[in-house]
C-alpha cells in the first residue's frame, strides 16, 4: 500500500509542543494553556480568545518551534513497522502560510526523528488531494482540495476531530483499521 | 487543465545563476564556467571535472543561491497567462538533499517573483509521480518514481535534455504544445 501520513498532530506532537510553549508565556497573558482534551478546533488559534490570536500565532511561527516538537508516542515505531511490512510510506504535510521556519524545520524534524532517508519521503503541499495514495492518515477533520482524492482518509484521533465519523486510529491501535482495507 | 510546472530550470534560471556564481570563483579553481550551450548532464556537477565536485556543490548549497536565481525569461508572464486562461497551475519541485537553504529559498523565490498567493500552489516532493496532473513541464530528461504518472511529461528545453525525444517547449513558444492535447 501507498500510505500518506500527515506530520503535525500525527507524527510530531504539535499539541504538546504548543501546550508547553504556552505554559511559559500564558501567565503574561492571564490565560493558562487549554487542557489538551478541551481542544475543539483544528486550528489552535480558534480555541483561544480572539484578543490572544497574535500571541498564539507568535508561538508556532517562532524559530525552533517545529524543530522542537516531541514525537507523538508510538509514531516513530509505527513508521518503522509500516516500512518493515513492505508498505510505501510518505509524509504528506501542509506548511503554514508563514513558511520561513515551519518548512525547513519540518525537514529537520523528519531527519532527526525518522532519519535522513525518510526526508526523501516528504511531500509538502497545501493541497493533499493532488497526492496519490491508498490512504491518508490525518488529524484534520476535512481534507479537501482541487481534486477528488485517490486516498481514503483515516483520521488520527485528536480531541478536536471527534465530531467527525469514520475510520480513526492512534499509534496505540492502528493495524486493523489502517491495513484491513488494503489498496484501492 | 491541471498543469504542473517544475521550478529550477523552468521558472528559476538555475543555469544562469550557477554560471554567474562560478564566474566569481572559477579563476580560483582554474576552470572557467562552461558555456550554457555546452551543458550535457542534468546535474551540473557531472559536467565539471570530478576534483571540482565539492566546489560546484558548495555554490548551489550556499545560503542565498536559490533566492537570488533570476527568472527564466518569459516564465513569470506565462504563469499569469495560464491562470488567466483558467488552468490550475501548480509548481512541482524537488529539493536538494541539502535542504537547509534550498527549501525555504524556493518558497521565498516564488513569493518574490510570482506573489504570495502562488506560494499556496507549491508541491515540494522528491517523487513527482505521486502528484496528479494533466501535464508536467520539467527540464529533467527522465522523471521517474514509485507510480505510473498521471501526467504527460513536456520537456522544458535545455541543452542538457536535447537527446530526449518528445514534446518540448520554451516560454517563447509553448502554447500549441502545452495546451493542444487538453486534459487526460
């Protein structure tokens, strides 16, 4: 199978990285970090009060933010296992509009956590419907774009996508759902 | 039509950028820049003597090299015309393994020469066969990867791809060849 894996929220733990960073600056803004289980919107900026938007955005557009994200527990091991099973695994990730640090640090993150050879497996695009695959694992509730996607979308479970029905996994429990259906 | 356009050698004039940079350091190495018409290999490092490989690579991996590339004459105007004609145009580009400056500077180049909205049209991937399109305009003689590509390959004419038969264009003469065949 050709398996597309989203990066942030699936491999790299954006939520935990943001939570930690906001703990450091939250007191300055009189707003503690939202507990992860209370996140409701795909974009973290939409879950904080509007007057804090600039501060929220400044956290994840700062140099070093993406590079320092911890891996989602089990993600690195799952990538190795998928390759061992003979699947073609690609990272399919959408950069921020503020690409300056985000884009190169996504590459650095993959090199640091999955190894230099995995960097060759990266596809960076705003529109994931342009990318061919049997399945896309993504935490975004609705992945849309210019094309009818070739892949089926399997949700990576996060508090902010639980309203969406359909197949979902975590790296603690993924084999049956991800691999059962087989190729298109 | 969904039209994929390679970046370096098609939109950004890698050849001219390298030639200019090598003029500055060539005397130090006792080797003048190769005239553009005498380039024979897709990878410029393969056209210089082996003992100069490190110097050649140092030119295009240096900070600022990709950002400073001049546009290929007519490329910017052609992109605007393709959009005006109602086509969906995407930039489909493969980064260097040495991604540190190359990747973010490809984004900066597109923003500077084609505008911020065009940045959203970028797809950065080592394997272009994963990307859906009706046509791919690329100067690389053979564009291969894991999939049977959906697109047909139209060569962007360069001295180093003239051995390859098939459809080819320059931005001085592209409309009939690029648009005649229509969508898949």
